[in-house]
C-alpha cells in the first residue's frame, strides 16, 4: 500500500480504537488480540491482506505510545510471515513510547501554548496540578482540558486499562511512568 493510503488507514484505526477507552476497555489488549485474530484469519484463508492489516495495527499500536516488547511474540510472527524486517517498517525513533514522568516539568511538556486569558477556565499551573493529582489518585474518568486561545484540546483517560493523555490536535499519546 502507498504511504498516503496507509496514513489514512492508520488515522482511521486510531479513531476507532481510541473509543475503547470510553467503555473501560484496554486499548493495548485489544490491539494485541486483534493482531492475533488477523493472523488466524491469514492461516485459515492464506490471504496475505490479513497480515498487511495486522501490520497497520502494529504501526498504530506503536504510534499510540505502547511498547513493541509487550506484543513482541505476535508482532515478530507477523513481520516474519511478511518476509520483512522490523527496521524496514518501523523506525524506532519515530515510534518510541512517549512515557512521561509524573512531575510538573514533564506534564507541562505534554501541553502546547497555553496563553493567559480572562476566558480561560484554568491557568496552566492549575491544569498541570489537576493532571498530576488525577493520575496519582487513579481517579477513573475522562477529563478534558481546552485552551480557549489556541483551541487545543487535551484528553486525560484514567480507567482500569491504564492512564493515557492524548493531545488531540497533534495526535500524540502519552503514558505515565
């Protein structure tokens, strides 16, 4: 598949799978199980397209900040079946997990420009403090932070499946150490 076409599929998968968090389902487990299921379809049908799609899911999994190591056994099988190398498809630098330490500087680094405004519900220091407190307390829920000046929207999702911070505009996902 062409890179542009792949990018469309990748973004579509992100949107669909990203909704799992609203049902308190583990995105990470769903990705790994989906890749396993696609491999089973390939084995039953001998249609290589199932492995091509599995490769897209692996790529999205990495772009969302999850570690290759957690799915290594199944991911390596898909890559081997396709007769390619991991390095030829996934540049480690590009998909390195964005794991953030839970301190003020690191949490602040996830958030873009946050200009002061009388219309802003929370100041940047309050946003950072709120995120840290909710993550420390494991306060289950979905929380949104919006800059009224830049229109940047951030989503913090905390549930039994984990803790995930999503910069919606830049399509960047973060996890916490």
